[in-house]
C-alpha cells in the first residue's frame, strides 16, 4: 500500500496586489503569517522606492530576506558550542562524577 501524502495546508493570500495560492506542510496560520511578513517588507520597500517595478521590489525584498537569514545563521553558528569543546567538557564532568580526578583539580 502506498504511503499517504503528508498533511498540507492550502491558503489563498493577496501579497502586494497579487493573489497567490500557497500550499505547505506548516499550519495555515503560519503560512499566512509568513505571507503577511513578506507583504509588509514589500510595502516598506515600495515606500522607499515608489517608482520601482514590482519585479525589482520583489528581488530587493528577496535579497533583504536572504540577508536576514544569513545574519541569523551566522549569529547562531557563532553562539553554538564547539563540538570538540562540548565533548571534552562532557568527559571532564563524567570523570568528576566517577571520582577519578579526585578532590582537587
């Protein structure tokens, strides 16, 4: 028997004057929230660049959103614990718990 398709949600949303049907595995509320965010960013750009075409605004919006994503990814990477340091820390804790290191360090 074939496996069933994952649950998908379908919404119709107007973004920057165009109607889009969006299908995704996330909840309808989440999809709507993402679409609203994209539209708000497009509207912000439209105010700054009132003579720009919709295509130009869409590309600039995509670049801005990609920049946000990259900055968040870099921030998360910098704040992540070094795997080697984490492993060494776990070993030291384990040794302390087993009493192998002793009372003084």
